[in-house]
């Protein structure tokens, strides 16, 4: 358990109700921090946050709105989950310079070069995944912040989550639509041959790493990834979820390169091609040297049972989204069509 003996750290979250950030807010409060979050005030998840949280209502993308909400407040740490490009990073520098002792930018481990240059991945692996627009924008955001640190002394810390999930957000392409197919015993397509290694991190475990970095001046100008130690093949990930649902997984496979061809309108198609289609195993030694308390507790086997229970308890919010359900069926149909075509070219018995 994280503990602070001195006056409570004053921390500000931009966002704070998402898959990762809500767990971080809760742990910040549990650790005795003075927590404020800024959002538009229309997220139902706010009701699940601790009563001790102060909420400011503003549009974070609108500088005037954000400044009006902040007033003359200052913070020991600002944690931004809502910044996705270099221009926005520079805007945040202008807003928070002189207002915080630490600015934590939540980036993404998708920035690491793919295929990976070495395994396990350390923070020294180049942040260069230019074919994946999301990862490229995140890498440019990091560079803008680190330039501001070098040139202006802006107190930036970079944090890179990998594939982070919680009970209400399963880490499968297609989310609850994929879980629904598994539960109904229907086939589901896995990218590649299903054997690439992937790291999963529950948001509660991620939060321990993030909260441990807050208020530490040694983290300024540094980059950390925060991931679990849970490594599985993608076939195993789907099989574990199916087991938690009490069914057998019916898996079929499709080359990752075909996902954008079959479903060019689906974000996960490009994840399959440029990110999750490659193995990613991480070395968290650097983080542990700063945060000795970081010791992930939730294996995916345990978390999958929690997700299955969440689904049973929240049927209104865990149904398949129509768009995801349609794409998953499209992928299965395409795989069958490819298999049929291939069988037509197979040598015939004499």
C-alpha cells in the first residue's frame, strides 16, 4: 500500500473516468492525495468515483474553458490522459507551465518500433512505429514535451501503458462483441496464427505504478512504461475468456495483413497489422527502481472471471456494439471464403 507521511499531494487529472484513469483516481484518493479532475461533467462513471474527489467542469480541448475552470489553482502533479498530438502537447505546456511541479503525459507502448528490436522491451527501444498513425502521433507528442523539458525546463514525465483493461472493458478486439460471440459458442477470428506473445495489464495494477511516480522529482524528464508481467499468446487470451464464461473457444485464424483489407473501417484492423500482431513483452526494471511497491496482482485468469461476473451483473452495458458485431462476423465470413477458395486448389485424389 502506498503511503505518504507529509502533506497530501495535490493532483489534477485531465479525464479521470476512463478505463485506466478511474482506477488511478481511486488509488490516489486511497493513498491520501488531494484529487481534482477536469472533464465535461457528463460521464456516468463519475458516480463511481470517491466522494472526496473535486470535479471541475470544462472542455479540456478548449484552452479558454480549461483556464476558466482552473482559475489560480496550482498542483503538485497534473496527469493528462487526453492529449494525443504534438500541437496539443505544446498547448498543455502553455497552460501548465508554472502551475505544476510535475506534468505526467499518458502516452502508449504502441510507440515502440514494430517488429520489436529486442525482447523484453525496455524504455531505450526506439519510439518509432510510423506506419501506425495513433502510435506516430503519440511519439510526436512525447517529443514535443521532452523538447519543452530540455528547452524550457517544463517538468514532463512520460508514461506508456501497454494493453490495459478493467472489468468493464475486456482486452479483446471488438470488446464485449467478441465476448458475446465466445459466450454463444460462435467462431471468432484471431489475427495471425494466434501465437504472438502479448502483455496484458489490469488498470488496478497500472495505477500502483503511476501513483508511485507522482511527486517524485527524479521522474522529471524520464520515460516509463507501466505494464503487467502477464504474457500470453492471443489464442490463450481468447481461451481464458471462454473458460471464464464456461464455454469452449472456437478459434480460427486470419493473416494480420488481411484485416485492413476486409475491415478498413475498424480501428482494430490496424492494431492487428501494426501493434498486436507483433509480440510485445516488457521489462519493468526501471519502473520498479522508482516504485518498489509495483507488483501486479491480477493475473488474467483471475481478471477474466471478474469480467464474466461484471457481464452477468451489468447486462445493459455489456452487450455487443452493432458495429463491432458486424465486423467480427465479416471477418469470420472472409476466413471461410478464403478457406473454401484454397480448398478448390488442393490436389485432388486420384
